[in-house]
């Protein structure tokens, strides 16, 4: 307990700063740019998310078909992992998260639709409850609405924006203070993770899941070290080294890796991109990307389903492969941003595509979930930061127009400088 206590305090401090930074940044970003610019930035960010998640899903499918990690693994016929939770419930929960009923209370947790089998009957009880996951999407949506309303209010809303600017500066100063404690917290979390997994279980998991773990690691590293830098060069047409930008993201990447979720890394992302990306862009894109954009999860989900099908000696048709890829992208947007949040999604897609997702197959994947979860989280965090660069380059004209509106003395052909 004492070994991991400093790390728990470190994560608690980061979680504590998530809500203030999302609210202040979302309101100020939306109020500064206006409705038209906000809409374009959000649309570009969503388009970029779909593009990169599609690439990740294809990488996972290609690795599964090429490496065939499940051929060397045989499982006894286990009980099918049946769940009352349906595919439609996922999208219903996603819509409910957009509009929280109470921002202060319900914004701290996510509403979830539950189905429970009644005892001694085939009836299913339906009800909604609130989980432990922080509802960043709902907080972000409300903040954007407040920001747009403040922009439409005009001069009467300026005192509130000045106050939020001061609060944002204070929060960023607190984040810098937390970073001084980061070495102690990170060391504590790493030690706790190592002590938590027995050596014999680790050896057994690596032996049984060797090719699957290798395929997952190769896919995540390929996306981090090749795909995202290639998009940086080709799409954004940058002349600077993308790996220099990646190096500056190390605090956020380490935080995401050790925690297994992107939420604690959100304040770190703000701090790492503060001087590298236009603050209006980071204020809108980062809070949107963290709950929605999950490149690593899309890759892991598609690869896991191919792996499970191969273990069951099931030959996938082209239709099934396309369905796996499409659902891994769509459900990737709705996957809960908590450790091991992709496991439920694997069961849902397996039920739709006819892949026998049994308790034994899920148990085998969970054997190395502590590693795979952290690999895909680091991929997600890096992609969040790169999405800011992509959106800034794509929306450069909108940023120039807003800058000239705020300062008419600027030249018409002004180009915004990105120091990355």
C-alpha cells in the first residue's frame, strides 16, 4: 500500500485539475473564436480522429491476418461471455453524456444504462446508474455552449471571461507545481505495477500470448513512430522534425502510460502544447479528443477480435473483417476512458460479428492487459497532441482572420508561426 501511495496522490492531483482546465479552456476558446470558427475546428478535429482511427483499425486487421497470432493458441470450450448490455445502449449512453443533468454532481460521473437478469425469470431489468468515470464529454459540451453564449452576449460577458482567464493561469501554475512532484509519483506507480503482477503469471502470459503481444506492440509503435510523423510531414507540410515535438510530449506520454487512461494526462497535454500550438486550438481540440479519439483502442480491438477468431479456428469472411474494422472505429468513440475499457467493446463486436468471445479468450487477453492498456493509452495521448497540430494547420485562415479582427494593424498576409 505504502509503495503506491505517492503515485496515487500524483494521479489524484492530476484528476483534480482536469475539470478546471477543461471548463476554463473550453469557455475561453469558444468565446474567442466565435460560432463559425468553433464549428470548423471541431469538424476538422473529428475528421482527423476518424482518419487516424481508420488507419489504426486497418493496421490491427492487417497484423492479425499477416502474423496470425491466434493459430498457436488453443482454448478449451469455455462459457460464452454473455451480456445483457446491447450495442444500442452504447450509443444511448454516449448521447446522455453530452448533456449532464447536474454539472457539479453528474459531471463527475458518467451515466450508464444497465440491464440485469432477474432471478428465476427471463425478464431483464432496465435502469440507469452513474459510474466512476469522469464525464469529460459532458463538461466539454456545456463549456462550449457557455463560451458561444458569452461570445453572443458581447461586452456584458467580458468580465466573466477575464475571470476565467485568471483562473486558467492559476490552474496552469498548479500543473507546473505538480510536475515537480512527478518523479516521485511516477516511480511509485511503476514500482506498484511491477509488484502487482507475480513473476510466474507474467512469464505464462508472455509465453502463451507471445505473438499477440508482439503484434500489438508493433502496431502501436508503428502508429506512434511512423504513421503520426508521416501525417505531420505529408498532411501538415511541416518542415520541422516531428520527433522533436514527440520528445516534448514525454511528460504527458509517461503520465498516460503509467495511469492506463488519458484523463490524468489531459493537464499535462495542455502544459506540453501551451507554447507549441495556438492556445485557442488546444483549448478546443484536447478536451474533445481525450474522451472521443482512441487510436490505440481501435487497433487493439480489431486485432483482438481477429486473434479470438483464430483461436476458435474460425475463418473470417470479408464482410466480417469489414464489420470488425467499422465497429472498432465507431465504438472507439464511445469506449469508456478507463483502464481496460476496451474489453467490453470486444464482447459487443464479437456478438455482432458472430465471433465466439468466451470467458477463456477474454481471460487470456486480460493476462497482459496491464501492458497492452498502457501501450494503447500512450498512443492515444500522442495522437491527441498531434491532432492539435493538424487542426491548427488546416484552420490557419480562420486563425488569421480572428487575429486580424482582434488586431487590425496586422498585415493581411500574416502567417502564424508554429514553434514545434
